[in-house]
C-alpha cells in the first residue's frame, strides 16, 4: 500500500509539472518547470499588457528565474532589438542564419535613432541562451526584456509558457519575462502597425506586472520535508490502523467484565461447597473460616480433623460430574479449604481470580472445553461410568442403525495379508 501511494505521488508530480527550457547554442533541452527542490506546488505568473489600446490587450507571461524580480509594475515603451541593432561584423553567430530579432550577442547599433531611458526590449527565443539575450539588452540600456517563443510548427514543441533558467546570471540586474509565440507575433504585428513613436521608433506602451506566491521560496523546503516524511507517515498510519484493528479483534475475543462478574462462584469449606450467586463481591467473604461448621466440642473437633481438605471424589451417581473436580486446570493446584472458584456455563470450575483474569484479559473461552462463556450454557448430560459413547444430536438419535457386518472368519494360513 505504501509503495502504491508513493507511485501515485510521483505520477501527480509529473502531471502537474510544466515545461522549462534552457537553450544552449542551438540545442533545446526540456526540463520540468518545477523540480522536486524548486517548488512544484506554487508558481509565479505575470501579465504583459498593452495599455494604449482600448480595451487593453493582455498576454500571460512567466518571469525568469534569474535577474531582478518584478516586485513593482514596469511601464515602458516596447522596442524590438532588431529595430536598431544587427550582429557585429566578425561575430561567430553571424556566420549562421541568425533569426530575426534573436538578440544574441554581440550586437552593434545601426541607424540614426537610439531608444531612450524607459524602454523594454523585445526579443525572440533561439540561437543562444536566455541569459545572453537579457544580458545584451541590459548592456544596451533596456529596463526589462520580453522574450517570445518560437514557431511550434517549426520546432515541434508546444506553444506554452516556459521558465527561463540560467545557473550563471549574477551580473543580470534587469527583469525578464516569457510569452508564447502566438502572443509574441501579435505584439510584434501591433508594434509595426502602431502610430505611437518613441525616439523615432514605432512602439507601444507595455505594462508588466507579476504576482509572487508567498510560498515561492519556501516550497523547496516544504517539498523536501514532504518527500522525506511521507514514507514514514504512511508507515506510521499503516501500523496504527493495524494496531487498532488488532485491538478491536482482541476486544471481541474477550468477555465483558459484567458477564464474568455475574457468573456463579463457590467456596470450598473443607466439607462441601458453599454456593454464591453472580454479582456478589467474592472479597467480602472470608477465606479462613469454616462457614458450614458451628461450635463444636472435642468430639466434633476430632471428627472435623478426619474431614478431607479437598473435594471428595464421590461416584458420579451421587453428584454431577463437575462437582468431583479436585484441581484447577489453570494453575494445576488442588482446591484447598477456603479456595474460591468460579463456575462457568460449561460447569468447569477454576480458581476465581485466575479464571476471571483469563476471561477478561485473554479469551472468553473456557480453558478446558473452549466453550464461549457469553453464550447460553449447553444442556447438561449425566455421566455414566465407563461410557465411551459420544453425544448425539437430536437429528442423529434415531432408530435407524447401520447394517450389521457378516462375521469375519478366523484367520488361517491362507488368509491374505491385505483384504481385497
């Protein structure tokens, strides 16, 4: 059961995970958006909005895992890097087919216009790592960077948001966010058709906001604790359920104390049994006084010394068979004068405190015949000396008798060893 729950948890982690991309020199590497130590349960979402349109046009985006956080909204003019830059001569990437507006270093300025102070760079994914694009836009003076996706028909990857990640980005000080390819193309088209200009470039007013979850930084610790404690917790719960079931089963096997205390009991007085009904407190009866003997003289005292101190073994015709029990089957000790015994419904007798402890703490069955003391007592059958017959039920006690077998001839030398 524990293994099955762990497998289910692992499957859920894979299901809710979203793609994350790291681009390294024309190589696309897909990873899970939230690794086990990067907070798979809580994420950060942001929105890129065009505010100089009525109504405003908004695109969902995802902030990068490097650079500055988008704590406050960012407002600026969005300008594609390809509007005023091109790959510098001698750049190794210029030998290859560089996608338009890729923003890969090194870029050189072209044209007579340069953007002002409050502008946001727009680049497209591909040909180099995300952190290099952001680092190049930061060098050119951008306030933030919006990275668009690639055409899914060409790459074969779905057009979804990814988490931009880089292990070495300590020098990046500006924020960056990622939008899907379809949103990037719509934004690029609207920029080319815009009537708004800034520093000589067609542009739009872009407004970037983000909502960081309070659990974003604590999620790795919580995830680690969950994975570490989940097997132990499941094991503890399994053992707890097992112990509860075992305790309930043991409770069902025991006899209720009220039933045990209600069984009749007796005291051996040295000359006979003194009978008591159930419910009477056995501790209130003294054990060192012969309750059936009154004041007696010397002759009576001499006669009392001849009385046996254990129950006499009388013939079964004079008393029921259980009256002739001389020892306790639990402690294997003979009953002595003053001993208190409990009489079970099956008519077996035992020392009172010993059998009470057995019935209440262990089993509700007679230690000898395994009869349930909580059930009605069985019918008492007289015991015939020397009788070895087994009791028959009313259904089998009929006059039908099995046919008698023919007499077997006396064995001779020709009698086979095994009958046919």
